[in-house]
């Protein structure tokens, strides 16, 4: 779903994806509860709202509201129900503003829709089909996409299949119809979407990430292919369309930060990828380091990779989690809380607590997945206040410099790499003794599991040459962004 960038910056320091989707088709399983279980395990991708549509041959029911899935369906409401239900879809929403009316799924004329991604040509489609600015209070790309679909001729499935080739940008869609569950991924494969089979049941599930499958009682079958429109019905699985593109653009940030470490994304186990990032960072560890320390929680997987590499070489450098974050702070409002930059420092100060015994008198190598706007400065100061004698930072990705138009928000109007383009100046600004970022080639090495060819002439083309999008680092966008308003959710 999409919206213009807000004027105030969110508190979060990390990139945020804009949603997760789940879908279930089964005649022998409680499809609503299975969808709910999937949403609970997908809440890391969006905490602002949650919704489920459930359907049978003759009826649909919908329930959605603001908050985490467990709040929406365990506190505010019960699960929506219809008799003899066999299809359900669900959605977790990330948004930094916007009304509750934008919460998904949307339901109209026998089709329910849930979407992860960002459509970049919705303004053109709105004009082409003479659609209103808002429909029942919603103006997002997803709501307009459903309206476009329902301008097509024929039954539900035909309308979906006819409309999909008109959408540009990033999409992983799930649709509930009385004929069955439809899952579709854009031809460049920006966002993940995986298919699972219910264990001991007769049905299938789809989810943004495979980490949802365990609680859904499903096992991984395969990814929905980029460009594939897949129907799951009583006839089983049927690929309705497959629009292949020569150039994939899978979002590398899914692997770096967004996905859970227990997911397999784009065929890569996320934890293995992040430990490989760490092993590569270990080559750049400054001399005489006493302790390797993750920034909680985003730096843990990569820092384990740094530490494991050193243990394997007989090093005695300690690994310690000397920073503590209260997991209960900020859960009431989540990332929806908007604060002034001056207040952000206070929020970050409260967020991190230092375990002094792990820090005093030590030379510390901090590890984090990415640096967005530089709140790490507060952590560095806290470590120094607690007696650290050196603080170095190893970052498991290149500097973030460009906006994302494909559905990830990292508050790019305040990116520290743009404010301080010189790396030494940036390190000084953050109070660091040294700063190292993975290069483009090293990041691709972590994805591929092998060093990239040394013959590559232009490192900025590495991502596209290997089927990934890395535009937030390189500025080389895999789609036309001309005239696209910056959208963040
Ligand atoms: Fe992912 Fe960055 Fe590309 Fe956006 S610009 S899709 S965050 S790699």
C-alpha cells in the first residue's frame, strides 16, 4: 500500500518493510486460525494493523483493526467466521501514518486482496479507469488495484489474471475468491512469497516468509515464482500465468534486515547469509580488539559470523552482548510514534542499557546490519561513558544513500551517509574510532556464497547482474521512477 512521505520522521532507526501477507486454502483445516497463526509469526514485517478475510462458496467475512495480530484478534475482536470456510487471507500492515481505513485486506465484488510491495503506476491506472481519489476512505495503491481488477470483465479469476499485467512496481499479492486462493508475484520478484503444504491436511498456504509455516502447520514446497499467478483450488495447484523477465530485482534488504533469521528468502537461508556477512566483516576487524558486540537485535546474526570466524582461527576475542534493550518498551505505540529529532535522542537513550562489566577497559568492535540516520551515536557515547577505551563499528551492508520506491521505508530524508558522505567524517560524527561497511562485492559474496568475479568493471552493476535490487545503495533503480511520488507504505 502506498502513501506520500510524512513530514515528521519516525523513531525507528531501521528500514521497515511495508507488510506481510498470508493465505490458506483447505477443506479440512481451520483456515481462519491457520491464517491468524501465520500473521502472528509475520508481525516483524508490520505492526500497525492486522486483518483477515475468510470465505466459503457463498459468503465472506472480514475483520481488521489497528495493532498487532494478537491484539486485533485476541483482545479487540474474535476471528471472523463463516460456515464451511475453505479460503482465508491475512495481512499485517506497516505504516507511519494514514487512516485505519487503509488496513488490509480489502473486499469487493467477490475478491479479497492483500498486498506486500508498492505499485508505481497507480496514478496512471486511476486516470485510465476513472477511479475516485478514495474508496470507502482508502486511497492506497492496494485499494485502487482492487478497483482496477473489478473493472475487468469475467469471473473473479479472469478479472485478476487480466488486471495483473497492468501493474508496475513491487507486488506479492494474495487474493481470496470463492474459486480458491490466488497468489501472485511481480515479474522482477522484489518481495518474497512462498508456498507451503499443510502437514496431514488437504491444503496449501502461502506467506511472505517461510518462518510463518511452522505455526501454520505447513512445510515449504517452493517459492511463488517471479511473474507467476498461482491458483490453489480443489483441483490443486495451477499456474494461471507466468510472465518471465530476464532481469530479476530481488530486494537485497530482505536478506540484510527485513526477514526473520529463521526464514529462507529467495532460496537463501537468512541466518546463513547473515553469518557469511559476519565472516566477511571479520576480515576487516581492527587490531587488538577485546570484544565483538552486536547492536541489539539487528547485529546479532552478523556478529555471530564475525565471532565464529575468529574462533575458527584460534582467536581469543570475546563475544558479548553488552547492550540490553527492554523488549517491552515501545510496544504500546510501536513504530507509529512520531517524534521530533530532538526527542529521538531521548528515546534512543532510554532504549539502550549498557552492562558495564562487559565494556569497561575494553576495545569494542560493534556489529550492525545497516546504518540509517545515525542513532548509533548514542550507543557509542554510552559505551564510552561506561568505560570502553575504543569503539569501532563494522556494518554488514554498504552505506544507504537512496530512497526506495519498492516498498521499504528507511526515512531516507535523513540518511547519515548523505549528510556525511566522507566515511572518516562520518565515523567522527558518530564518535567512532573506525567505521567499516561491506562493499557491494562483499555483500554479493554473502548472497552467492562465493566471491564475485574480479573482472566486473562496474561494481554498482553487481546487484542487477545477480538478480538483485541494491538501488538504495547504488541509485540504479530496476524500474522507472520518473514521476513516482516517494511512497513509504
Ligand atoms: Fe530493497 Fe533497497 Fe531495492 Fe528498496 S531500493 S527494493 S530496500 S534493495
